[in-house]
């Protein structure tokens, strides 16, 4: 490997180390408590080295969230696009969503639970935004299900957002609840998915 290649690899490794450490710090604190100085001390680099990759802590948080949504997108999009039945695609996608959050609690906490300043760069209409893409695919599969009579006629945006709100609630519960004696997680997820599917399925559906 050339000297330039090694240097680029070192930059990539440092950027990933910064993102991982920042994610853990954001997950256990608040946006206001976080500082580049504390992050630098944690990873053993100067704050200057961090600023070579990120302009400020808001930029760093945005990058952490973007990375999380990209990982979540990779876990879900192929299920929503490659599963033939719209109902089965939605079932598989929502289960994958919850499983991702449970398996990556710090990712989920920072991207979807951390209170933070509004992101002025967020474009809710950008097709390249992974969060927007997941939502658009959910909406498309609902529309397809209505067309093929698997799903009863429903308001697409209201239904898609209701489904997301429901799985977000379950994911959050499974991540943060420590005292309530929850049912076996796999059974709870299966039951939750079945209830959601039953709620949108057409009467003549075989689901």
C-alpha cells in the first residue's frame, strides 16, 4: 500500500473511532453536556484532530445519526423491496426495525431518542436520505397492498406514520425498560407484528 493509501486509511480509522466514541457519549448524556474536549480526552487525541473531520458537535451528531440511518436502511430496505407480498414485506421490515434497535441500543438512542437542536440541513424530501427512503418504501408497499386487495383502503401517510410510531414505541420500551416484567422479547415482537398486520389487512386477506 502506498504512503498516501496508508494515510487515507489512518484518516478513515480515526473518523470511525471518533464516531463510535461520540455515539457512546451522546447515548449516556445530553447534547449540552457533550464537548469536543471531553471526546478528545476519551479517545486520546487532540481536539484539533477531531475538528479536522467535523466542524462542531452538531455536525458530529448529524454524522452519527446519518450513519445510523444508513445502517438501519441496509437492514430493512431489501426486506421491503424483495418480499413479494406487501403484508409480508411490512411484517419483515418492522421486525427488522425493532431488532436493529435492540441490537444497537446506543445507535438508536442517539438517532431517535436524544433531544437535540433541530437539524437545519435535514431534507425530508431528499430521496437519498436513508430515513426518508425507508418511509417511502413503507408507504409504497401499503399502496401496493391496497391495489392488490391485501390491505384495506387506508390513508397512506397516516397509516405509515402510525406503524412507525408503534414500532418506535416498542423498540424504545425494549431498550430502556428495566423493571417491568416484559414477555419474552421474541414472542412480544411476533405478537406486535401480528397485531399491526391484522390492523391493516383486508378482510379477505389470508394473513
